[in-house]
């Protein structure tokens, strides 16, 4: 319900210097008058006052007033900056509830901002991303999203699709209206090809940047005793994994996270891959294979001083763009492009390689880009619908193809949280003289 007034504590509920209690809705100004010394309210101001309970002073506060249309939710809003004690903050919240407020649901202030048209759904995503950001890259991406980067990215595609769909609808519904281009298969094909290519590029950039933003799931594999756990410890710069000369020491997955200059690695050290009859070790090796299925990057470690058929078999099996061969024990022999000594924490050739490899992807933080899995998923659905439309050319009538294009356009609207059918109808009647 958007016609009631909601409130919540907007800061962490713990002892501190200041807490903020927030209120939004039509009754916000009336309620604050009932529990404070404020009588006359000027919008978009901050005033000094007291909060009172049955006439007794509860706290000395600063109160911010925001008028509907110029607030976060586009409703009348009040923010009470009170002293940060848990008891006092809860007491003020309870006073608001007693005087007509309802406790807000999680995210409800941002939900109202979206429903009232202040932000689109992609911008709402970015607000949550900024709150949860744990790195400068994540924060920079979220701020761009809050400023409408996703809408800027897909608006040109949506505008062109909307024009074409509207023209097809005119061809179908008003065949006597000859002022518009007839949307034949030959006319449609170049449009759809271009749109597919645009979707592919957006998806590719978004997935590359997601790895940079969230970190690459990086699995360290190899035979037993080649230095996998030593490499994990060297990357983390602490002794996280047990290192011994005994084969099969690592029985379970050992995890850690390291941020290099241009990329973050979500590291997983695994049990050494080999044939074994030892039951616990077999379970560990099975977990290794499971981790590999979800890996964004594989660091395949081999002992450069003793490469055998098992190493070569692993290199053949996992050869590919997501696998990096790491030649360990460079103190004994140097081999390959990436030669390290994990025991001595001499891993510069590996970290330099990874930073250079992902150098270009970090620049994507400065581009308009899809920001999360939800947005990427809808863009993939849009691509699939466009592919279906393209495959239908030459085999079905235009009224079937427009159904595919409608579905693709709907997926783009879902990214922003727009009502696609109303949007299309408004556009159609705005651009064509259909009232004749």
C-alpha cells in the first residue's frame, strides 16, 4: 500500500554517535509535529528540535524535511538524526509507530522510489549494489548504475525496436495506411541481425566485467605434492593451507580471497588429482572435479623439475583459455612462461600475467554496462527471442515474427521494470496518424 506512512531505522542498530530514523508517506509531517517541538515545516530544510513522549523530552535531534516530488521516495519524507544509542533509537521508532506509522518492509523506501517513478529497476539494483560494495570497482560500477547507465545503454536499442514493432503493427492493423514502410522479411533481416549483435556485445562485456567485479572462481589443481597449497599460501600471504611432503595432505577444499591490482581471485585449493584407494582422499578428489565445473579460472600447477605423463595428461585435459599452466619450483629449474617458486613466495610472474590478462576488462567499470545476473539473464532472453525471430524469416508471416519481437522488447523492459505493452501502444499512437 502506497497510501500509508512507513518508518524504519536506516542506520545500524548499535551504540554510536548518530542514528537516523526515516519516515515516508502522506502523514509524515503531521506525525513529526505530534512528537516534536516543530510546528511550522518548510520543505527541504533541517531544523533543531526535541522528540517528546507525552510531553517529556526523549532526545535532542536534527530533523530533515523533504517535500513530495523532491525526496528519495517522491513522497513527503522526514529523517530524524538522533543520538545513536540503541534504546533511544528504538524509543523514537516506537513513537512513530504509536502515532500512525507502519514499520517498513526491507527495501520498501527504494521500492516506493521505483513505484513512484523516481528510479527504474536497474537503478534500484545499483543502489543495493552500492550498499553491498566491497571494492572500488564494485562501488564505481554501482554509482554509474544509480545515474542511469543501464538505461543509457539499452535505450537506443529499445527505441529502434519500438519503431519497427510499431510499423509492423500499422502494416497489419491498418493496411490502407500507405505512408509507412512495408516491413517485409528483406527489410526486417538487417534490423534483427544488428540487434542480435548488440545484445551479444552487451552480454559479453557484462559477463567479463562481472568476473572482475565479483572475482574469478579460481581453482588450483595438479597432482599431489606439486605445490598447490604453497601457491595458495603465497597468494594469500599467509599460511592458510597445511603444507607437508606427504602426498594427499589436502583432503577438502581450502578457500581464500585475494585482490590483485586488476583482478580478484576467489581461490580454491583442491585435493591432488591421482588414482587412490584411500576413501577420504577419493572424496576430496571428487570435490575437486565439482569445483572445476564452476571454475572461471584454473591454475594447473606442475613440478617443473619432474613433469611426467600424469602432468601431461592433466595439461591436455584442461587445455583452454581458462587454464593457466603454472610451473612451480623455479628455484630448481625454470620452465614455461609462468615460472614460480611457491615455497619461497616468488610468484611475481603469475600475478603479473593475471594483472596484464585482465587489464582491459577493468576499464569496463567506466562504460555503461549491465550490472548483475538479473539484467544479464533478461538480455540473454532478449537475444534468444531475436534469434527465433530471425530464424522465422522466410517461413512464417510477419504477425508471427512481431510476436517474437514483442517478447524481445518485453525482456528489455523487464531490465528497467517498465510496462512494455503500454509503452508500445503509447509510442504507436504518438507516431502514426491512426485516428483518420
